[in-house]
C-alpha cells in the first residue's frame, strides 16, 4: 500500500506534464504499447508452449479492436457533448429546459438497466449453442459503435428542424446503441484477458488492456478535434455538415473492421485454444 501511495505521488508531476503535451504523450503511449507487444510475444516464445504464444497473439489482436471501439465510444465526452450543446433540442422538464450535460448520465443509466439483461442473455445463448465467440462479440461491439454514429448521420441528413437542430431523441438512441456495443465488448474483454494470460502475468495483461484504452482516448481526442473543427471558447464547435462527414467516416471504419473480425473469428478462436 505504501509503495502504491509513494508511486502515485512521484507520478503526479510527469503525468501533469504529459497531459499538457499531447504529442509527447501520444508517442509515449505508442512506445509503451509496442514494448508490451514485444514483451508478450517474447513471453509466449520463452514459455516454451506454442499454445500460450498463440493465446498472446489472439489477445493482442483483440487489444487492437479495443483501441478502435473506445476511440469511437469516447466521443461521448467530447464531440457528442459539443453536438448536444450546439445542435440538439433538449426536452423541457417541469417548465425548464434540461441541460445538455445530462447526456453524460445516459450511458451509466443504460448500463444499469441493460447489464442484467446481457448477463442473462449470454448463458441462455450458450445453453442453446448459439453464444457468439469472443472475437464475434468484439465484432458486435464495433458494430454498435458504428451504427450509433450512423443514427446521427441519418438525423443530420433527414431530421434537422428550422432552427438547424436535431431532436434529443436521436442522440439518446446513439447512446443506447453505443451502450449495447459496450456490453458486448468491455466485460467480455476483461474476462478474456484473465483467461488468455499466464497466471503470473495476468496483472500485466490487465495493464495492457487499460493501456489500449488509454491509447483509444488519445485517438478519440484527435477525432473530436476534427469533428469540432477546433472551435475556440464561446464558438460553436464545428458544423452539422462537419459532424456528419466525420461520423459517417467513423461508421464505415467501424463496420469494415467489425466485418474483418467476423471473418477472422475462426482463426482467432483457434489461436485461443479453447478459451471461451
């Protein structure tokens, strides 16, 4: 406990510096991830077990899907928030307009409501011999992230009112679909890491999982900067046309990569050697 506390104190200054130097932070994240990839490949070879090497390769392939998913999903705190502020008609409750920041609570509410449903659904599908494999669950997660953006593209192209805004219903639907994608990927991924890693390297593998999420957040920030066109303080962040263009690109990227994971699922499953 004392070592953790001392480590956190020591890291305060460099972390503060890195948060203000995004380019250096991005390079450091890439270097750490490449080092982690090299370590797990070396560990798999050094273990002398071909199955373990294959499992680490499968784990790293799924890490890549994790990076893309969270890069899309984490638009929730950036570009989607700016979209809600500038271009979404909010509902009225008790005579007052609901503040756009309420959308930051939508995902947690959907998680609470839907997590029990998904927790019951996977065992039921397994008993019916219809449970998707881990790579395909990752594919479903990516599809959820992609389709959520298509909902907004559709709304921007077909449902903008005279004031140049879309209904709050469309953005809520996006959050719902994204949450369903998250429930297909995130809990499954956490369990997958603990099963694929060697027992003595489970902690490091979990660190790699969260490092991939850190990389995703870095990428998400770059995507949001494009979507919002780098607007300054007090300015509207981007335009509906800009959002539509970026979200359309995110939709196609998510769909194409999801399709690749569906096609590669049998190969990845063989690399996992029975891990479900």
